[in-house]
C-alpha cells in the first residue's frame, strides 16, 4: 500500500519539535525500524498505532534517546517519558516520585502543582503499592509533566486499565494536552483512542510508516456529553479507579515468641538437670545456670570493661568493613570486568584461616589494636562487599532508564536510585557483617590478648573458673542476638 501522508496546513508556522529522517534500528541482525521519516510540529498530539512487533515502542525509545539508531534524530529538547509500566520508585511517596525531576535537575514544575493538575494531590503522601493502576498512571504522567520539557512521550500508559477507566483517562488526557500545549507522541493499540486523542495518527507496520492520517475533529467530540454512552456512563459511573489500600492489618500476637521462650526454657532445664547429676568433685567442670548467673553478677566489675572493649573493636571492624567493602562492592556491581578481576583474590582471602595469618600480623602490627582490627575486618568484610555488589546489580534497568530520560547526573543516580534501591540487600549483608565482626573480635582477643570478652573467657578457662568463662560466653551470645 502506498503511504498516505497528510502534510500540515501551509499556514502552520509552528516549529518542528521532532524530526526523524532515514531512521533504522536492528537487533541481532533483524530489522526493527526501516527508513522511518516523521516530522512532528510543536504542540501536536501524534498517536503511533500498529500491530505488536511493528516497532512503535522502539521508535519511541529512539526519540527518547534510549536506543541508538542509524539516520537523523532531532528533538528540540530532552523528552519526558511515561513508560507503560509507570516505573514509580517504590521507596518514595507520590509527592517524592513527582519531585524527582526537580531534585535531579533543579528545573521543572513543583510536585504539588502538577499533582493538582492530575487530581492526585490528596494522595501525595501515599506509596505506589497503595495506589490503584489508574492512580499510578496519573502519578507517572505527573512526573513527566514535572520535567522541564515541551515533548512528552507516552508508551501505552493506559494499557493496563479497564475499558471504563481508560475512557475517562482519554478525556483527561485530551484536556491536559489542550491546557499544557505540549508536543505528545502517544503509543497505543486502540484505534478509538488514537482517533479521539491525536491530531495525526501514524500507522507502523513491519518497521515502516505505512500511513499518516489527519484525525483533526474526527474523534468522538461529544461522546461524553450526550447519546447512549452518556446514559450508560451515568448508570455505571465515571470510572475514577480511585481505590486505595488504606486498611491496616489487625494486630496478631507473634506466637512464635512463645516458641522461642519455650525452647530456651527447655535448654536451661536440660542444662540444670545435667549439672545435678554431675559428681561433686567434678562439679566445677559443669557449672549450673544459677552458678553462671552468680558469676556474672559477682564479676560484673570485670565483665563490663571487657564487654565495652569488645564492642569498641567490633564497631571499628564494622566501620572499616563498610568503608572498604561498600565502595569496592559498588564498583564491582557497576563493572562486570572488575568483579571478574577481583573475585579470585577476595575468595582466596576468605579461604585463608585467621589462625594462619595471626603470627604474621603479630610480626607486622604487634599485639595491639591494629592486629585485632585487621582480623575482625578480614572475617566480616565479605558479606557487606558481596551484598553491595548484588544490591547495585539488582537495581532494575528500567528505573535507570527513567533517570536517563530525566537527565540525572552520576551523583543523582547514585543517591536517588542506586543507594535506596540496593539498601535492602546491603542491610541484609550488614546483619551478617555485624555478627561476623563480633566473632572476629572474640577470635582476635583469644589470639592477641588484651581486654575483651574473648580474652576474659580464655583467662578464666585457664584458671578453671568456668562459671566466669561461661558468663562471658553468655554475654557474647546476648550481644550477637541484639546486634543481629
């Protein structure tokens, strides 16, 4: 079929906002777009329509600068993009999601004013998971409107909505375009939606522009105001899709706590029964829970300083692990080549038993804090390093594209996306790091001496004051549970 191109009126003096000439894209040798020519005037609403796989979303990504292509691509400003899956950051509220462009670029509209335009201001403090599909669509549109851009690209933003809600959004979209006068390129599979919204409808098939139709005044101009559709709409409602998850779960008693308490009581009961069967002349080898408790109380003046000394070395070890492990893990997460380069050395370092390198540390650093800190760090750094690498790598590429379309710099991507996005995984690694740091500190106190619970327990053991030693072990267990 010969393409039908309807040029704009000769009296149209608007500047060209988007110009594509001989644009082609290939994926793995397969042609997705072929010699695409398209010109969109400033303030125009253009709908891209066609069968699945025809190249609509690919063309939109080319215009957005997310895909490299052959040919000429000219856009008069950095486009704002509304993605089909909305891509709202789950850790930010509605207001914070819409404020993101202004935070990253120091330009754009105020979040509240844009939210008011799309009717979402009253829900500004909610999170994306608390919103319905229609409400998330409004927030995504608001974030795009908040950008300092006269070009808006929309990739099937209403595809996931039911028919009634979608029609309501079509009306709102038309009013929004008339109010903002932005240049809009809108991908859709709905013929009715394309004709109703757009000034021109571009049909894409097999990667080529098949037809360009002028749809001015061809849409359902009065469909919302009269006729049978208006009667049905009055009966069915306007389809706001404004349901919000506001219900809270009723409090449920954590019954597993009773299980933990019961199991702990059983352990102490068995311990007590075991010690009562021990002969009197060897009772010191098996102190009872009561004897350990009495030893802890009587030795508190010694145990408290040793506990503080252990916590001090452990805290320094965790801090060192964070200062060293997080930057290395971040770089390994961003650069696969760096991970391949460093991974063998990291694994080799973890495979070396601490007891083997302890004599070397004594020679190099002596018996003081330095040797303890190195030992603690070597034992505890691995989880935080790996969790940082995995966390950064798991930040979804789709979110990165959002930041790319906004024009965020490297610091904006790190502080607003990578850091909060990787934080859950990093915190999981930190829990293990803290636990291993406590173990590493106790091990270092056994090996290098000095104040600390490890040193105290070892000294009391050598003097056959096992109740005191077990009291130190008990304190160490409690510290581990609390820190974890």
